[in-house]
C-alpha cells in the first residue's frame, strides 16, 4: 500500500472483520475506533468509506451522549500501551504505518470526546507520540499526505501529522541539490535566492518577489500556517496566522487564528543596531514597517512566543508536495 486512501480502506476493512467476528470485548473500545475511522474518512472526503463503517456502527452523536468517560479513558490507555509495546519496546511487531493510524485514531477520540476526566490520558498519548517520532519516521509520507485534512480533525491530530511528516522532510539524500523545489528551508534562504542572486542589498519589491514563490510557511513541529506578504508601496511586511486550510487563489481568505496573539515577530534588515523591526501578533496578524532596501545577508524573520526565551525560525517550501485548498 502506498497512500492514505489505501491504508485507511484497509484499516476499515480490518475493523469491519473484527466487528463481524464479535471481537469487541465489551469495553466499547472497538466501537470508538470505528467512530474515529469514520471521522477520518469523512474529513478526507471518502463518503464510500463512511458508508461502509455505518453498516457496522450505530451512529454516535458528535457531541453529547455516547461512550462514557470510562470507555474513552480505557481506549486511550490501551492505545498508548499498544504502541509503546509494539513500536518502542523490544516487541517491535507494529508496522510504523499501523502505529501512525492507531495513534491518529485515538487522538481524534481524545480531541473530540475526552472530557475533563480523560484529558490526562489524551495528553499522555499525545506527548508520547510527539516525543517518539523516531519510531514513526517510516510513516512520514503518509503523515504528509494526511496533513491536507488533519486540521479538520483538531489541534492534536494536526500537530501529530505535521510532526511525523517533518521527520521525512529533514532527511534529504546527499545528492539532492540544496535549492531543490519542495524542501523546507528557513525564510532567509528564500530571501537570498532569485534574480540578481549574490547582490547583497535588494529592493523591498525584489524581496517580495522572492518570498511570493513560497506556498507554505510554518514553524518547525507546529500545525499552524503563515501567509507572509509585503505591501511594497506602504512598506509593510505582513504575517498572518491560520489554522485551517488556505483558500485557493481568487477566494476570500479564511479567518486568521488568534492562537499566537501576543507573540513577537522580528525582522532584521541590516547589520546595524537600528536595523531591526519588531511587532506583536494581534488578531492573527503582525505588521512590520520595512525600509525600501534590505541587506539579504543580514536578513532574518523570526517569531517568539510569549514566555519563550528563544526566537524561532520560520520555514517555507515552494510546494511541500501539498496544494493549498
């Protein structure tokens, strides 16, 4: 199997077989897995798979009544125990692709069904997953594909998919050219690449052209996406924060996210002490007043969250293998 569609179909087939054989031990965990598979299929636009699950699963409302807290907690604990044993410990019997979907399914349940009583279990699974990514690296391709829809499943599923995907982005073949389109690189690399490359001082218009080629901006291991644009006439660099998919060209933009409000954004435009511009993110947008010319060898654009000491690099890709919707 090569893609998400094949793996998802196979997992649903296996789940249906277990349901037909009566393999549910009465805990309700098998039904919860089916509900999670149905949610993933729904967000992926696979109505055919949704219908297949519905033939075996009594519809559970998205909110309100459904499996009780005991069932949800048990499902999350079992998942963590299974992946710890099957992937991380000496057992090693769980395929990374199966481990990826097993965790994703449980995170969907944790995101949408874990109340206050189960937040500890949901957090424990999530924290284990994002700190043991080395065991899931072989599923990076699947995770990258699933990123197209993961944001609709909730924050933790989205962060998980992004984190697993980036274990693959960070490993490039030695023979691969440094400037190959699609690789994730710091924004400073794109600023120095373009017409007149090698010229140290460029106009703000030229910087805008170089950054406009990038279709995906983000922080490392973070599910949010940025839109970075420069209004040349006004001399303003704008950074916008989004959590959902970006709209296709020509459509009105989605609402910005306030999840990074209060964070600082800093642009360095030269080597002098005063060649630094800062702004805070307010209502999902930071605006920095830029000079007409920029020293690309000194140029930086960094973000620092509230409470952090370090400035985080901003990464971009001209394609990332994903087309914004």
